[in-house]
C-alpha cells in the first residue's frame, strides 16, 4: 500500500491552487507598416507589439529568405508571439486588413471621400486630386473632366490603406461592368452618349425619392430637352452652390454656373452625383408621357402635369394642404 507523508499534502494542495498562466499566443494586435518603412523599423514595431520575441533572429530569417524588399505596406492583424515564419509570409504576401464600405446611390464624390476617410486609412487627398485629374481620367477610357457620376454605388471590400488609383478603378470598372449588352446597344441607338446618359441618370437620382417615379422624371427631362425648354432642376442649383439646402430660394437661381439649369438650356456639363443602376435604367428607358412639369408633394412623391397651368394648380393644391 502506497503511503504519502502528511507533510507533503499541504504542499501538493498549494501547488494545485496556484493560478495557472500560459503564454497568450492567440491575442490579436494590429500593426501598420508605413509606405517606404525599412526593415529595422518594421521589426521594432513587431517587437514592441510582442508579435516576435527575437528581433535579431527574425531579421536573419527575413534576410535569408530574400523577402525584405517585398514587405507590403498597410494594416495587418497578427497574433502575439506568432510563428516568425507565419509573420514573414503574411507581410511578404500582403495579407492586409480589409474593410467593407457601402456607398449609397446619389452620393457626390466628396461625400464618398468623406466616407472613405472615416472608415479607412486611404489617402483621400490624393484620391480627390485624381478624381479631377484629366490625364488619370483618360487612362480609364473616360473623356470627362471629373469622375463624378462614374463612381458606382455598391458595397466594396477595400484594403485599409489601398492605393487611391486602385480604389477609383474598382468603382469605375464596376460601373461599366453593370451595363449589360442590351444597355450598351440602347446607348448606341440614342442621340446621347454614355457621359450624357450618366448625367441624366444623376439628375433622376437626385430628384426621385421613390423608385417607380424614376421613369416618369426621365420622361419630363427628355420631353423638355426635345422642346429645348430649360430643365429647371433644383438639384443642379444645389450642385452649383456646392452645398445641401432643404429648400432652393429664388436668389439661389441666380448662381453663375454652367450647372444652373434655370439659366442654361440643355444638359449640365456632367453628372451631379453618382447614380445607381435603377436611375441609369430610367435614363435608358424613360416612360412615354406628355409630362413637362412635376412638383414635390412633401411626402416623397410628385404630381406630374402636362401644362404650366396644371403645374401652377398642383403647386397651389400642395400649399393649401
């Protein structure tokens, strides 16, 4: 029979009651590798964040692998005391952190930039420059002075520090990719080019609050263009003013701008926002009506009329409610 001395029992119990601590190898940390940062600075960051324990050994590993020139900059999610070879693979293959960004229909370019600035670590100043840089725009196959209207509203997965050129290309190429063969055939058969169709779609996007009215608003735009009537769209005034207002006043209609559709006949020089596919479809397939006017009811929809007299009656009706 095995006998245990009683004097050892308290010691054994004491050992069992001691708090057990293990190294935490699965706790995540976030590291940012800046563009142009050298290997020593990167290793210093990794050491400070406790991603690696042996900075000298890690440096030798990197140098022997000859991957020190291929460490991609950006944000990385790593584990504390991660396997050095795994760290090297993640950095050299650019397995960077991503972010999901949803761009809503009807946003202007500056609003998209504000959104990206809040949710990512991108160089939005450079992106703003590229949006208005004709040389860059031409490389995308677009003959315009701005990418306004070409940044397709959608949900995107970007790297946290993705290059501005790549971000803009993704949005522009997405816009072109959603145009189906029938859409392209329709544009080719119309008297308006792609830039003008996107301009019309942007007007529809900013004017329509409900989807079913978009083809109706499109019909008003085309009917007015055919009669060479000024479009008189308030959204273009707000674009010219460069600000959002709940109401457009008569004094606002005097703003000097080619986007002032009260002063200038025909379409404005370009899109005033970035339209969604439904608005593009409405621009391609307007309803067949004799409407030349519409007025907002204040409930999200509009009253459409054929004559100016009917239009005035509709406005009075809304005011008297």
